[in-house]
C-alpha cells in the first residue's frame, strides 16, 4: 500500500516523538513473529477500539498495511494479515514496536515505530520471550 497524500503525520523517518494519542508498545516474542504471528492487543488499548472485528491500518515510513482487529473475540488481536507487516519490516524476536492510534480517523490507524532489539546476551539469557512467564518487559517509569 502507498502513503496517502492527506496523511497528517509526517514521515520523515522511522522514529518520532509521540503525539499524546493513545499508544502501546510490544517487545516481540517468538509467537508474535513466527511461526504463528499472533499479536494480542493490550487491555489499555482495547478500551479505545470497538468490540467488533474491524479493519485497521498500520503505517511505517510512509507505507500502509491493512489488517483486521478482532475485537469481538475473547483474545483481542490482529488477524493473520499481521504476518505481512512482520515480513515486510523484517521483524524479529526481541524487536520492539510502538503503536500510536490516530484518533481523528473513522478507520482506526496506528502509526508505528520499530526499534531493533539488539539486546545484550545477559538480558536475553534470562528472558527468552517464549511465554508471558519469560517475557521481556519495558518499564514505563
């Protein structure tokens, strides 16, 4: 998909300051990137989204990916089209993605930032990201 000319968010590069809109971030675990490519949406973001399956758009560096948000499911997540975003951006276990919701649009759109996860071995040896019990956590404080 291509960048829309009416996009109010500048796309000067892959990193930018948050605008104050609702956002969440994820350190990608193995299940987020392979083989299943499942990305659950945190509860704090779910309150900004409908309890329905709807199309949403992910943006990164001027490119767009349409995925479906499965808000009517018990496990609220992006559908299998999330895999295309993962593949196109060469996402790997340990990378972080920030998702900022554009609240001004009828169709929800998340502007994303990708932070590559070249973590020191001492961190990765303690937390492998395979399950929630061994997840990698970013402290927001």
